[in-house]
């Protein structure tokens, strides 16, 4: 809070017009948003190839396009080498020589536990300075407990040690530690899912559990150990005014369908969907529990099939072998190309399509089957994924063996490739 007061007072006094925010995490993006709302020209510099490290690159690309459309000068995979104060203001020189000019610079470079004062206390620490505690939040020194950002905890899904700097887990740990200190009955802390949400300008981004980066770090393979339900859903009934899209990426284990993690980017309704997933996951649920969830419905609030139900339906179709999906990110990384079948209507092509795709409206697909080679590989495409699914079912029921659906349709493909397109 004192930092916030100093920043606010500086802006009121100096009236800066240009700002650089170094760091694209929660705090960095919140600062960039608020400086933008104060009318400043804002540049964000992030050392990684994406903002919001808790989500995967394909989901972060949605945020990247949104920020660029709002005029944020976004510098990804960029490292600041030096700062300099000149007569004209401040300068930040990036690795490679690019120079950014500003009237104020904010550093939002991550979080470290303030535990150095305990260095010679005999307490045990993890490799990054976090205190080590047992299941009851007690340190190696009997009677001394630690909670919150200062400790390592278990990742709820994997049981591996990690650090989760979130207020929700910290508050619950505080209550649990207090109970363990004063009560004979001991309470175990079962681990953290890392459930979080943030507003990034006009979008909201949320996550819980594991992402693909986590899975790959553990040596888990896509399509072997886990699969993905990536959907383009609506905040409420599509025919009711004010509907907005949300992109949901849910990871589940193979072959059990156990919930591993979820990421959501959208506007309205992101919070209640991530909370639904986190709750089912916390209770040991699977994709089958998601599809059976009975959630409140009325057109202003929801669709009759909630987006979380839809995640369950899509995942069930995958596990039942009805259809195979491929996300834009995974398809883009494949060396062998497939034939893209664009199943939208003629007028929809004005919105663009994938390069090299073949256009066959879904309603004409059956009569065009004789023109297609059933031995070749196909990926079906539409605007959301529904017609793509129907098209893939038609093809497989007619003897086509290598058929996949492009998850979440053309908009998801465009988002993933947004930095390769001109954004106006």
C-alpha cells in the first residue's frame, strides 16, 4: 500500500505521459492497465515469450492481441539490459539494442519470501528461501508454524513441492495453523491448486491446477498421458443480449478422465466457471462429473448446457473415441500437414480462413465425399467447433480413418497466430 501511495502521488505531481512496466505477471499487468486508464502510453517488457506465466502460450496469445489492440507496446522475449536518465526523461535499453523512452518505469519482477532474517534460526529452507513445513504447517522446530507466501506447499494434483503466492491459500493456512496450535486435534493441509484470477484490461484470465508447461516439465506426453478439451463457449445464452465469448482449456488424464487443470480467458462468467472446475477437481472429480453438474440456468446468466458441462461433453467424446481434437498450438507444431476442410458457409469466408484450406459447407459434405481421398489426413474447421465435430463424425462414419477437429475453431487459430497478422 505505501508503494501504491507513492506511485499515485508521483503521477499526480509529475503528470507522466509515458510509462514502462517491466514484468508481465499479475502485478505488472494490473499496473499497466491502470496506467493506461490514466491516459499514459504504456510499454510492457517481459523476459518470457508470454505474459501471465500461469497459463499456456496459446491462452496468453488471446491476452497479447487484446493488449496490442488497446495500444499497449508489448515486448515479449525481451530483457532489460540497462536504465538511463536523460534530459528528455528515462530510457530502458533492451537486449539487442532497442531503446524505450518513458517518464516513469515500474519494476514488477516477481515475488521472493522475506525469510532471510531467519537464516541462523535452525529452521529448514527450500532452494528459493521458502520455509519447509509438514502436513500440519509445522516447521522442523517443534511448536513453530509457518504459512502463506513464506512456505513451500504440496501441489494438490501431483503432491510435488511448490510455492503458491496467493491470498486464498494463505488465509486458510493461517486458520489451520492456529487450530493446530491451540487444539489437540491436528488438521492437515492437503495442498494448493493455485486457483487464481486477474483482470487484464477488458478481459479476465483464470487458472487452476496444472497447465501444459507443468505436464511437459514432468515428462508427460500429449495424447498419451493427457488430452485437452479446448472450447469456444459463451457467457450465457447466445440469443440473449450482452453475450461474450470465453475460451476454456481443460486438461484431463488418460484414460481415467481425472481433472488436471483448467485455464479460461474471457469477459463475463470466467470466475464462476473456474470455481466450478476447481471445486470438482478438489473433490477428486473427473470429466464425467463435469458433464453431470446441475448448474443454474436462465438466459441472462447461463446456457442450458453450462460451459463446464460442454467441457465434460467434449472430453467424454474424446475418451469414447468418437472424435479426435487437435489444438491450434499442437497442429502448428506438426511437421506433417493435413488437408483442412472449412465447413462454414460461403459468406463466412469473408472473415478469413486457414491458408490452403478446402471449402465445403457442412450441408454439402455428404455429396462431396467421393471427391475426397479416405486415406489422407483431414482436419475439420468451423467458427466454433460444433460443425467441425459433425463433419468429423460424417467422415469417420464413411470410412475416413485420419480425421481430427481443430479445437475452438477459426478464432482460436487466429488468436494463436495473431502476432503474425497485422492488428489494427
